[in-house]
């Protein structure tokens, strides 16, 4: 099959959607399909700009990233070349699979003429913003643009029941399919004997437990809550924060008793018990998971963060905000996952509890192996694509 993925960003721009599409494109290419990934050429100023070699073809379209740079809203503004590039790629595609029903590239792909089967995956649905203007603007866009894009699809894919319910309201007549995201169980794995100690020495970490936060340093990720939780822990654990952005205006670098890894950026102050490591390459991130002791992410308004899956695959127990939609992803995880209120004291207590549990790390890896499989996800996508192509053919 000739599959065209369409999204807002592609790696090296860092985000769960970019990572998920890269993994699926890689797996489908390995199976013999011809895969193209079309996205903007935008990256953040503090991200690596080097593009790693891929087994699939990438088409990068010129776009302005001013909205993300100024407001944190990840919405690149494409130039006119988007229409030309999409028209050319759609002409040779059996399936066009767009991700995110509000992005310019996805909407144009869904509305463009052509005979390709149309699949649309929505990852998060409505994301609450602190800015009332942004929040209301997003809600209005979903009710109009999102509705149009969803109704143009032949099938809608989701992996979170709350997002599935939103899609049902927007496009009740369109087929909906739940397909769980996977995780690379070879890249994200528990440390081998002696590896954790070596990595911690490279990072400048002592033996104090490290709770790892991975994600953009923005409000919806719960950055302030995580920092306050580290303060509430009063030295019981150190919080290591990895991801693009700045914490309270401080650039990435050593802080709170930990040195930044090579390539993490310059120095800068951070609150007590907190280290800001900056945006790191994917391989370095995998090592960071193996060096840490637990994972914390008090985010809100997300489908189910891929970083949680990466952490569990690496053998880290996770502490998350109590989002009811997370529970179906964590059934059977036992002590490896704790859902708690977005309260610093509650999060600090939960981190302490998982650190004290001798079975939590093994339970985390076991859950990832059982539930988060790219092989099963690719199987499900192949079946869906083949069925849709057959109907159109």
C-alpha cells in the first residue's frame, strides 16, 4: 500500500504525535509498504535541527511557527506550497492518514479531491489553555473546522475514550476505531547491570532518587505542579525535567544538584530539588529514562502521553494526574502507576510510595510489554487501510 501520513510537525520537532507517526511509518515501511510523511519544516529554537535518516520519505513544507514561539500553541502556519505538495502526494497515495483535526495540513488533506481512502486520527481533542481567549478559540475551531475534517474522513482513529466520544458527537455517521499507540520496547528498556550507575555518573547525579518529567515546559503539562511537588517532597527526591522550553525564564542547564548532560544547553538557576535539562535527542532521552527512578507528569487535556509509555517500558513507575481517561490504558498495571489529584503534596507522596515499592519497576515493564505494542497497532492499521481501499476500489 502507498500510505501518506500528514501532520503539523515531524521529528526533530519534539512531541508525542511526531514520535508516534515516526514509529508507525517505520513499522509499515519495514512491512513493505511505501510510506511518505508530509509535515511542516518548523522546529523550536531550542530543539536539535539535525534530521535523522528514516526508512520512509519525508516531505517538509515551509511554515511559520510564530504561534508556538509566542503563545505555546503548537499550530504552524503553512505557506501556499502546502496545497501544491499535498496535491502531488495525494495523486500517488492509496491512503491518506492525517493526524489532528485542527491542523492546516490535516484539514487540507481531508478536503482535497482524490481517490485515496481518508483516515483521521485525533490524539487529544480539546486541550484546556490557561488563556481564556485560546481556550474559547480552540473550542470554536473544533465545533467548526474539526467537525468538517472529521466528517470528510472514511474512518476516525482514537486511543482515548473521551476523545472517541468527542469524535462521535462531531461525526456520528463516520466509522470510529480505537487503536492503542505502541512504544519501542527495544529502545526504551530497563538498564542493564551497571548501566544505571554509569549514566548517572555522566549526568552528575548522586544516589538521591530522581523523578523524571518529560515534555514541553508549558502549563498543560503541569510544570508548576511538578516543581511544587519537588518542593513538597523536601529532598526525598530530585525532579529532573527534560523537554523544550524554559522554566521560569531560566535556560536549561544544571540546577538542584544535577548537571546537564552533554548538549543540553547552558547554565541557569532552577528551584531547589529541580534540574532543567532542556530538549534532548531521542537516544539520549532513552538513556535518561534508564538513569531515573520514577516518572511524574501531572498534565491535563492529553489523550494518553507517549512519554508515559516510554517510561513504563524503561521500567519506571509513573505518577500521573487523575485523568479518568487514563484508567483504561493502565488496567492491570498494579503498583506501577498511580493516578492522584493535581496537588503537589499528593504527587510528592505518590512519588515516595512508588520509590519505596520494590515491585513497581518490574510491574511497569511487564505492563508495557503486555499492552503497548507497535506490532499490534500496525496490524490494526493495515486491516483498516485494506478494508477502506477495498471499498473504494
